[in-house]
């Protein structure tokens, strides 16, 4: 089974949109890694995150640090030979993004960002109360450096006929 790099921007975007959450990798003040699952929205090569105003993540992101975001589609266990451990793989696609956190303070831009996040999950448009918008923190991360990979791609010639049904 093979791992392939994915170069096409369109495919990278499709993978990101398929994901339910991303993992936000930060470095804290003691140089310790701090990785959190977070919801997100995506539009025009920008990832939108949101959080409350308090807490470790918000304090770190307010500094505008470099972050590493990881997205991974649902994975599926596959194998070429059921009895051979090293023929087992996970089939999935993942995207890794490096960028810098930019806090968004403008009220109308925050509303747009919330719409983009809600679109990712519901496909619907919402209204938000003024205090809710003022209170929420919006963090934007532009896709400065991106890599994407596809894992567990079977070598079809090596598969027995019955195995092919799994893919
Ligand atoms: C599926 C999913 C989606 C989420 N989406 C969002 C989102 O969009 N926005 C958002 O703000 N938060 C989201 N969260 C929660 C997020 O992962 C953090 O828990 C939250 O943001 C608080 O982080 P903090 O740094 O402010 O924590 P603090 O309140 O400062 O946490 C104190 C300590 O708690 C521990 N801790 C914090 N978070 C976690 C965690 N997730 N798991 C285990 N230990 C933890 C750490 O040791 C940390 O030092 C999501 C969580 C899940 C599971």
C-alpha cells in the first residue's frame, strides 16, 4: 500500500472541508507543545477558529504565534493480508497547515467568520446577538505552507479479487 502527496489545491480544500475538526498545535510560554481539537471554518485560503476570551489557548493565540493545524478525514482500517500485521494500514487523507494567528476584532468581520464556521457544520446562516459577537474571539490563519497526503492507497495489482470489494 502506498502514501501519496497531494498537490492539487482543489483536493486539499476538499479534504479540509470534509473534516469535522482540526488539531491546533501551539507552543506555550515554557516551549511545551499544546495541541487542542477545535472546530473551524474555511474560506479563500483562510482557516477561521473561534474561542472564548479566557484560557490558555486564547492567551497564546492573542500573541499572534505561528501555529500548525492538522486536519484528518475519517480513517478506515484496511489490509492486504489479514494474517500479516505489517500489511495493515489506515486509509485516510490529511492536511497540515502552517500559518500565523491573526486575531479579528472588527464586529462585522467576526460575524462573517462565525457564518463561515457555521457553514462548515450546518450549511445554514444564523443571526448572533451583539454581546455574543463582542465576547467571542475569532482567530484567522492563512494557509502559508500546506502539505497534504493520502495514506493506505492499495496497490490494486497485488490484491486478490475478493479484497477489492473493500475499497
Ligand atoms: C471536538 C472538539 C471541538 C472543539 N472545538 C473548540 C472550538 O472551536 N473552540 C474552542 O475554544 N474550544 C474548542 N474545543 C475545546 C478545546 O479543545 C479546549 O478544551 C478549549 O478551547 C479550552 O482550551 P484552553 O487552552 O482555554 O484551556 P484552559 O481552560 O486554559 O485549560 C486548562 C488546562 O486544561 C487542559 N485542557 C484544555 N483543553 C483540553 C482538551 N481539549 N482536552 C484535554 N485537556 C484539555 C490543559 O491541560 C490545559 O492546560 C473543542 C473540543 C473538542 C473535543
